[in-house]
C-alpha cells in the first residue's frame, strides 16, 4: 500500500511536471508568436513611414514642377529680350533680373538642360526640326536649342526643343 501511494505520488509528480513542461512550451511558443508579430508590425510601420515620406516628396516636387512650368516662359522672354540688342542700361537691367531668376531656379534644385553639340537624347529633348549638317558635323547631334529644357533632380519638367542634324 505504501509502495502504491509512493508510485501514485511519483506518477502525479511526473504528470504535474509534464503539464508544467507542456505549459512552458506553450508559453514559449506564444511568446515567439507575439515576438514575430511585433517584429512584422515594426517592419510594416517602417515601410509605411518610408512610403509616406516618398509620397510627400513626390507631391511636393509635382507642386514645384507645376509652378515652375508656369514661370519658365518668363525666363524665355528674358533670354529673348537679351538677344534683340537693347540699349546698354536696359540690357544691364534685364541681365540682373535674369541672373536673379537663374539663382532662384538653382536654389530650388532646378537644372537647365543644354544638349547643344551632344548626341540627341529623347529622354531630355524633343526634336522639332531636322537640319542639314555642315561639313564635319555628325548626324544625330543637336545643332540648335530652340527652347531650353529643365529638370528637377533626374525628372524632366520641360523637354528641350531642338533641331538635330540629319
């Protein structure tokens, strides 16, 4: 009888330990599951922040592009005015205005596209005319820039209008 009680107690202890071990394993599995979910949530939130920042930057650049496209004809007119041969004081005044205009564009990371003398690139220029080349000039090279192009960083906001040698 005593041996039976001892055996029963041993069996109960073993069962209790088994249940505790099983509980520990369940809890460890649960902890691992929560840890994985938390890490996924952190990664998803980090990706969300990056996407959101990129979206805001793109929206900002689109807004700048929209405004700049409306202002670029002013610069074109200043260039034209400088080319027509005005009196010295008027020309000096226009040069000062044009300088300030160019500085403003540069401060906004807007670059002029000047493909003159380079191989025609449809990613930055629009060929509006094909012209005969003079002796020694290569075919496919930009001969004249009819309207300047502009870009913000790598995004073209206005393609340069050019004439290309046949």
